[in-house]
C-alpha cells in the first residue's frame, strides 16, 4: 500500500534538517522507540523527561512519512462529537477524551515554547458547522454538552452569525480555544534535535525487521543484523503498525485523504478570524490558513476496501486524485467568493486510518504484552500521539494511569 502521494507540503517547503547515522553496532538501552514521526518524537520527549536512556530508530528519514502529509490541525474535538461519543463509550470516557484533547493542545504549546521550536504553532478558534436544517437541535445539544465540561464554545446560527462567514450554514459550534495549527515536520525535527542534546540516541535508515519481545527485556533486530536490547519497547510506526494486526479482523477503516495548499491569498474576507473550519459531511472537508496566508483544504476521502486496488496504491497525479483535488479547490472558491485568485501551490494525498469511535489505540495489545503501542489513528493523530506518550510513560513509571482503559485495544 502507498502511504503518501505527490509532494507532501511540509517536506517540499522546508530545508533539510539534521541527519542521523544508521545503527552500526549492538546496543542496550532502557527504552527503544520505533518510528521517527511526530509520535516517536513526542514519546521520546516524555521518556527523556523521566531521565531514562532512550533510543529512537527510524527506517527511513525522520518525519518523512504520515507526519509530512498531515494538514496539521490540532483540535480538541473528536470526529463523532461529544454526544455521539458519549452514547458509544459512556459519558465519563467521552468527556475525558474531549478534555484530554483540550489539554493536549495547551501542552503542545508548552512543548513548542520549551524547545524553542520554529514550527509556526498558532492558536486558532475552530468552527464545526452544518448546512442541514434538521441538525439544529443536535448542534445546540452538542454545544451545551461541551460547555458543561468547561469548553469555551458558543452556538452560531444563520440568524445570529451568518455575516461572519461568506458561505451558508444553518448552525455550528464555534470554539474559542482548544485548537491550533503547526508545521509538523519542523516540530518533529526540533523536538528530536532538542532531546538529542539531552542524550537521546537517534538512528535513521535503521529498519527493525524482527522483535523478540518480553516484558522483562526485549531484543530488536535491524535489517543490518544489529541488535537493540531494551527494557521497554514502544511501537510508534503509524500506519505501518497495521502489519502487527494482520491476523485479526480489521478493527479500523482505511481511506485515502486529499489536500490542496493554495498560493498565498491577499485577505481572508468572509472567514471569521481565519479559524479552522470543518463541515459535518461524511467524508468531511476541513480548511485552515497557514502563517504565510495560504489556505489548506483537505478531505474528499476515498475508502480503501481492496489493499491491491487502485485507491490503496494510488500514485502521483492519478486521474482520480486530480479529480479530488479539483473538487476541493472548487469548494474553497465557492465558500470564499470574496477571496480573489485562489490558486493551487501543491497538492498531496495520504493513507488515513480511522477507528469506529474516532479514538486512538494506546497501550499494550493482548497478543504482544512485551511492547507498548502509541498509535494515533483517527483525525486527531498528532494530539493523540501526545496523549499516548504521556500515558505510556506514566505506565512505565508505575503510575498505572486508569485513562489507558479509554484507548485500549479490543474495546469494541
Ligand atoms: C492527508 C492527511 C491529513 C492529516 N491531517 C491531520 C491533521 O490535520 N491533524 C492531525 O492531528 N493528524 C492528521 N493526520 C494524521 C497524522 O498525519 C498522523 O496521525 C501523524 O502524522 C502520525 O504520526 P506518526 O509518527 O504516528 O506516523 P508517521 O509519521 O508515519 O511515522 C511513523 C514512522 O515509523 C517508521 N517506521 C515504520 N516501520 C518501521 C520499522 N520497522 N523500523 C523503523 N521505523 C519504522 C516510518 O518510516 C515512519 O517514519 C493526517 C493524515 C493524512 C494522511
């Protein structure tokens, strides 16, 4: 299956960062983290804070896979919405998951400050809207449920707030806090560089091909036949980790998601506070600005049900991909007629893994008790990575965080 297609925007517009050598000898460590995307970087950060010896291995280059294809919206809200999530996982778990996301955005901003990252992290309001008049009550209830747990949001209706946006909407939840935008590749590189200065060992072009897992001490074997002996193994291999669960009935869905970056625009007229926007369609469309006044619009997901099929293996400039990009571009032009000359800078697509309840898988899998998994599947992948890094490092420290229950494997 192909992870990404065309030129992921974050590696296209950025200078090459620090490079790290491949592993060339057998080593021992407290913690080994497999995977050098945002998840691996955040996981390493939380373990380094505990003063443990950590090794991070990446089979290719740091931050070049899914991390580079992300539209990089950090948003507390989970796709299902709070009320639907409550009906699925219970009131307490759903509220906790939303609050975790809310806090994770704040925590991300603190990490950015701590490591002095140049990753354009910027807080933004966010707007979830519908054009369906039948959903007015649903949105009003959703807004109330969020306010009840302390989220600072308000209900916008076409009567009260239509002049804030140039596109039509019936009703929506406008959240003043709990969302942000970021450059994920810059952030991941900066976070790794910061921790390397504190003793983190990083090896690129180091593919782990075999795992002898045990809850006491595990041995990982690289393609070049070197070994890493570690007390704890944390798998942060993103969508590649699905390999581990091939023997199971899939507990996730696969799709391909598309995104377009525009050239800088002159203004954001008809777009309140250039906030993050998402509609309630299935699949939904989401829109965010960049700090250089471009627009990123994403969505038009295509489901993947055949791993050998066209969508699963779609290359660059595939006619179907071009069709999705043009659809996105037409949509953004229609929504913002007052913004002139919306032109494409680049487009890209990437594999996207989602779960039934929109929550990630964090913790141990019953079939592999010798490893932890930090798998931020779902649209809040980056925030989930942070939540996973925090909970797993707490668990290793013997704190047994009960919240791991919310994100456990086999929960549905
Ligand atoms: C189009 C698109 C838009 C998205 N938009 C958003 C968004 O707006 N907000 C958001 O939060 N999330 C979004 N996501 C999801 C987000 O990109 C991911 O959740 C996040 O990047 C996952 O990071 P990761 O580190 O887990 O995975 P990756 O970046 O894929 O990193 C995993 C790494 O593991 C390495 N690896 C795999 N196997 C091995 C091995 N055997 N040995 C060594 N290394 C190995 C891989 O090479 C890879 O670099 C989006 C995804 C897509 C595709």
